[in-house]
C-alpha cells in the first residue's frame, strides 16, 4: 500500500466520523484514562489491512502502542487475537469503528480471493480483479486481492487500454479501434480487446492485440478459442464465472480469470475490538 495515500485517506475518514469530537468517549473518559484493547477474529479467513490499525491510531494519538500479531495474507482462525492497542482509552474507542470497517472489508476481499484461487486450483491460470471497486477504496481493495493470492488487472483507465463493444461499435471494427489506439499511444501500454465470437477473435489476433478477453463464454468455448490464440498474446476470461464454477475453467489454458465479485460482492470478515478488563454492571 502507498503509505502517503493511506495516511491521507485515513485522515478523511476519521474527519467524516469524528467531526467536532467523539461525544460519547469524551464525556465518559478523562484525557489521561488509559486502557488496552484486542482485535479479535470472530470468523476464519485471510487477514488484509492489518497495518491500518497501527497507522490509524498513530494519527489519532502518539502515545497509543499497537502490537500486530499477524501479517497480511495470513490465514486466521476464529477466536484468534490479531492485534493489541494500548493507550488513552478515549482515542482507542474513537478510532475503533473506522479501523474495523476497513480491515473487515479488506479481509473479506482477501478471503474470497483465496477461496477463488483454491477452487480454481491451477498452476497456470491466475485470478485477478476488475475495476468494479468501491470509489475511494480501489488502492486498498486491490491490495486485499493480492493478500488473498490474486493479481491485479489495470488499476484504472490510465494504465491500460481495454477496447470493448461500445468502442468497437463506434469505430466500425476491431482492426480500426486497435489501429487508432496504437497510433496514439506508446509501446509501453498494453492493448486488450474484448471478444465474444470466433470472428471477433480472429480479427483481434489480426489486429495484434496484446491481450484478448474472452467474454461470457463457456469453459469449452474458452478452451477452443485459447487454442487458436498465438502464445505471445495474453488470454483472459471473464463474465459468468463465479466462485462456484471457476474450477470448470481450470483446464482451459487461459492465462487469467477476472472476477468483479472479488471486490463488489464480498461479505466482510467478522472482527471485533474489545477493551481488556472492562466491566459491565
């Protein structure tokens, strides 16, 4: 993760949540009241974003001491203590929700990605994400995919070309669309073309696309089309592929399978923060 960007994002999110101050914690606790809390896994999965605990509390108060007990990408078990934080208790509780929201969400993404790669069970085909991310969270969500054993597709519109049906419809053909792009851009930018039919596939090969995306095709069709594509062209399959059916694509020979569900359809991993030695009447 980019530390400078993470700091800036956390500042924004803390300002959104805290506003003029934490009315509850500031009313109950004195400035010098101290305590310790534990981040506890309430479900099993893959952890991602654990350093957010340290960075978040560092921004809130310099005297908070955080001990991280796990590393990103690690498999964790229900009941496992993930980290401890000790310091002024009002700040521990003020930062709790923003920090938990983030690491729960990122760990959900890492856990789903891990499950996808496990179900695929391929030494060749890689699982990757898409641009179907939450606005403002893309850097973190794509990082979480890597924590789960996946790979990143393009980070945004700025670092790769993907020619889709609307681009092709406007230009009139794949050949014209690819030629137009290559006329404008340098040799460092890869050009991907999305295809659905054999005719489109052959045209994308003729156009010398760097990557060909096989969209909404069955495993048998993907295998058939991949066999026609020269080895120097990277292949990707997407559309209609889920966690439950991804194994059907394991022997198609495709290089990448991209899943939007890794970032837009995840369930957060349940993690809690508990003050140690607290008392309830």
